C-alpha cells in the first residue's frame, strides 16, 4: 500500500513533505502532507480517487495551507508511562488546553510489562509552550498532576 500511494504521488509530480504511517489494530493508516503545483495536486487527487475506487482503500483528501510559524512558542517533549487506565490522554489534553498550550503531536501505545505482564500505557507528546508562561511553575503543576494520577512523567525542552 505504501508503494502504491507514494508511486501515484511521485508519478503525478508531487512530493511528500511530511508523513506519519502506522498499523492500528488490523488496519494500516497513513497521513501525508503532499506538496506540488495546483496541476500536480489535482492529478494526485484524481489518481488517488481511482486507487480507492476498488474498495480496499479509503482516501480522504483535504487541501491545507502552510502552518504559520510562531516565535513565541517553546517546544517541549513529554514521555509518560503508567499502568493502563481510562482517560489519560483526555486528562493530559485538558491540562494543557486550560493553560493555552498547543499539542503538536501525540503517540500512544499499550503493552504488557516485561516481568509482570501488567497492562501498561505509554504516551509521547510534543507541546508548544507560550514563552510568557513560567516554565518552573508549569513543570511543578505538571508533575503534581502526573503524581496525582500515578503517571511517571518527563517534561523536557526539545533540543535541536
């Protein structure tokens, strides 16, 4: 599937600027940011529609603009591990939303602990913290929040 989709994009004169691909359950999902001139993008849309017409593939297309850069945001990385429990991502997203912090990426996975087999949950996030927020206060509030839910967490700045 990866080859079929990427070949269509390349053959139509497009380029993949960003991508995320993963197996989720019994399905394979791809999220692609494709660039090209208007003619190339129209061809890609048409060809991907034909590829999806056989029913084994679901394609959703949306045109977008480049994301505006904001120099007042500082990127941070978050890693969390805990026993699996309901609502971890919802709680984390609520914590950041109430503080005006943008979530850039989230990846989660469930797995069995190595020696005990306990159901575990891991979250990796990238967030963008407004430079006006005091990081020491944010860190303290975040760690208190994680401690209250028994989440083992690391919050650190992204290093280029």
